[in-house]
C-alpha cells in the first residue's frame, strides 16, 4: 500500500519532533518573541519537513515505483508521472 | 520588542492551522497512507510556513529595521546584517 | 546513454534562452541597473532552470530508471539511489 | 541609483562564471551527457545565482532601503514593501 513500512517508526519519531517544534513557534509568537528568532525556528522546521519528504520519496521510488515498473504496463507510466509531479511540488514548495 | 504586534492574532491563527496540518501528516503515516498523499501534505505545510515567515519578515523590516535605521549608528547596521542572514536562511530552507 | 533523446531540441531551446537571460543580468549589473530589477531577473532564471531540471528528471525516471528496474539487480538499486540524491540536491538548491 | 557600486566587480566576476556554467550545461545536453550529471550542474548554477541574489539584496537593504528610511515618508514605506516583494520572489523561486 505504501513504501515506508520499514521506516515508519523513524518517520513518526521525526514527525513528533516537528509537531513539538511547530507548537514551539506558536508559543514564541504568543509570548512576543523577537521576529528573527521566530524566523530561525521556521527555517529549521522547513528543513526537518524537507528531510522527511526526501526520505519518503526515496522509499517511494525504491518500493512503489520499482514494483510498478517491474509489473510494467500503464500503471508503471502512471506511477512515474505521479512521482515526477510530487517532486515538482517539493522543489517549488 | 518585536515587529508583529498588530498581526499577532493572524499569525497565531495560521500557526494553529499549521499545527493541525502537521498532526494530520503524523496520523497519515500512522495509518499507512499512500506516500504521494503524505508528500502533498508536506509541500502544503512548507508553503504555509513560508507564508508566515514572509509576513514576519515584512513586518520586521517595516518596524524593527526601520526604527533602528531611523536611530542610526551601529545598531542600524547590525539589524540590517541580521535581517540579511535571516533572509539567507529562508531562501536556503 | 541518457533519457532525453526525444526532447533534446526543446531542452536546447530553453537553455539558449536561459543563456540570453543570464547575459542580460550581467549587462544589467554592468550598466548599474536598480538592484530590485536585477533580483527579479535572477528569480526568473532560477525558475527557468528549475523547469529544465524537472523535465530532465521526469525523463530520467521514465527512461533510465525504468529500464534499469526492468533489468533488475544491483544496477536498479543504484539508479534509484542516484535519482534520490539528484532530487535532494534540487530540493535544497 | 543602486546599492552595489562597491561590489560591482565581484558581482560581474560571479556572473561571468555563471554564464560559463550555463553554456557548459547547454554543451552537456548537445553532446548527450548523462541526465544526472546535467542535473548536478543545474543545481550548482542555482546555488551560484542564489549567492549573487543574496548579496545584491543585502547591499540593497544596507544602502537603498537604509537611505530611504533615513529620509522617511512614503518613499521609505515603498522601498520596504518593494524589498519584501523581492524577498518573496526569491524564497519562492
């Protein structure tokens, strides 16, 4: 169903840390922290999310796309097109 | 102390929505959702955080940097250098 | 040898336009054009290069990676790892 | 007129190197070089252009925006708004 079964725990651990960082940013704004310090935290969360995304994508290529290509046919083409679209969204985000 | 006093509520509203989106990504991974759907949500959160950051930065320039420059002297130079460093971190994140 | 045989002409056309845009930026700086106007052109070139990169990557997945996966074995794993590394460089650039 | 008078030579040197790199990418495509190697060069050019942009922006804040703010009034507000818009374009590009 998905390509990250082996690394699910590590993804969940990273996501929980990111949840904490995001709540931290909300609290910084609530308590009127200095703009630049808030911006530093936002950049850190973006980098952490990017790392999760690149890992998910790598596993998606390794498992889902590879399996579809091995089967061949239209599903394979569709999986590659879908992966390319996801990559474009990440590069632009 | 900071440059976002006027827009604090709007920032907090955006941050709470982002907190919800991040928890949503964790739940997607917990329930083994499809990789590409998780990636789409990650790209959406990155865009939402980017919007918060660009707003904070605009207000920082409008208030903190402008006030420092109006006073002049070393503090002004320091504020501009600090803003440039924050911009570089955002562009690279 | 590479995955863009079918679209080589279109890539070359885009690259020649980008070469012209980059020379345009050099000339803007030579003739002391306004900073913000130079920055607008730099952002445009970055977007144009990004479009070339996303197209090349899509074709690479469609042809080179797909062919390697169809053959299977170590080369397939290596091609996927190499594509993931290239995606990471693009996302971070 | 612009904020980069002191560093114009260094910007021009960087831009000429970037022109060479971009022509290099065109030649790589002309001679059917491997997709991944082309992508590596595209990422390098993006980073080099980003460095030029961040330097121009820093000098713009240091000189043009600072001078406008010191004079005050509507022009100051306009310069800050213009800088914020340029930063947003860079972050999104």
